[in-house]
């Protein structure tokens, strides 16, 4: 269980950030620390928004009044072949104090998703005074993790003709240093339910709207390399998806697909007190900065659902900025 919680923490980039030398980077000054942290963290935040937004449907055939389904869903947003999400170009011209130890002016470095190690940087005062050297962090791929995971419970219930309501949630996870919870609401309406030939049509066509919210925090005070108190990250994510879905209407196995659009925003707050006592820019920072990341883009998926009485299985694959594999175990009655 501890390993699962740790993986989720890494996926949220909290553990990755705690290992990202944020304390050392603060020694370069607030502007440099904020700029680097934004470049380092942004792809992981974007990938997680795609992950938590998937899995809203497994058919276009809306449930009748009082029909319901409860699902356990897991998503994996893949970035293995996303070089642009795993690295970025560090240009010393963009920073006031951070310099490359190699003596160059630009170098490709890792994001929180990447796998580039051994990139040395330094800061120093006038005339080389109080020089401090350290390495920039690597990311998840260095641990052979090439996907951003999410998991939750989802329930759907039919309310009126052609319409069903959906809700998803992840019970709050709490450890000594990590906490996370998630919830969301959605609605699906089947347009083919209003056609006279609905009972004989071989397909169903629906529209789906879903909203997902995630809160998480990671306290790294005990692992900090700079003195201070209450050093932690807090993240809030909000996403919306708008999708058109079509599926077959067969007794046992059905196929479905959809086209849609995702819009999301993530805010990461770096909180606590940080007392920089080395290097040329010694200073105390309180709640030093926040980072916002927007995500948006079109999605397309195809999948299949197997029905065996009240027990069902489904799986689908979405093409998007982060391709996502979604799978679920479902229980319900129509």
C-alpha cells in the first residue's frame, strides 16, 4: 500500500518536486527558482490532468430510470515517447543567477517526467564569492515510470429518458507527509432515445460533460536541505471534458468511441518557510510562489465493453496530448 501511495505522490509530482532540489534552487533567488520549477513541473501537471479526466463513459447507451452502474476505474496517461514533455532547454540567458557548470549557455535538462542526470549548475556572488554547486533533478522516467496514473470509484444512475448522472470520487489518502482526494460530477444524454426507431437502431449516440477536481499535498519539511518550517506543496486541479460518443447496442460485447475536448487548470503552491544560509543570496522566504498550468486539447478514443449479467469489464484507449489507457470493472443493473 505504501508503494501505491508513493507512486501516486510521484505522479502528482510532489515527491518529484521534493527531490528536485527546490531548496537549493531557492538559493539562486526567487525569480530563478520559480522559473525553473515552472518548467520542471508543468508537463507532469498537464499529464495528470489528462489522466484524471478520462474514463467518463463506456457506452453511449444511456441507462433507463433507476438503472445504475458502479465502477472501479484506473487510468494511465503515457509519456514514454513524449520527448517534449520529458525535457526542456535550460538557457542561462533566462536566469539571473543560475549558471551551467559545463560553462555553456544552453543544455537540455529533465522535467519531472524525464531521465537526464548529472547536469551541474552553480550560483556565485561578485568575483566568484560564496560559490555553491549542485545538480539539477531528474524525473519519473529515471525510475522506469513512463505513465501518470489515477484511480477512482465512479457511479452512474439513470434519471429521466435518455439522461444519466455520474459521480466519481477517490477517498482521501493520508500518510504522515502525503494527502490526496478527488471528486467529480458528470452528465450523459443519449440523443437517439428521442428517435421513433430507437428500439431497433443498432447504435446509440450521446453527449457527455464531466468535471473533475483533485486536491493533494506533500510535506517535505523532514527531508528539506534548507532550514525552515511547514515546507510543503499543495496542488489543486480542475478539469472539464466535453465529448460526443457513439456505441453499438448488442447483448454481450459492445464497441464505443468518442471525440471530445479537455480544458483544465492546475495550481501548485510552494508553502512554508525557507531559510537560505548558503551561497551569495542568503534570505528567508515565506510561501515563496505559486505555479499555474493550463491544459487543453482534443481527444479521441475507442473501446470495448463486455457484459456478463450484472458484471461488466471495459477498456479503451484515448489519443490526445497524453495518450491514455483506461480500464474498469463495473457492477450494475439496467
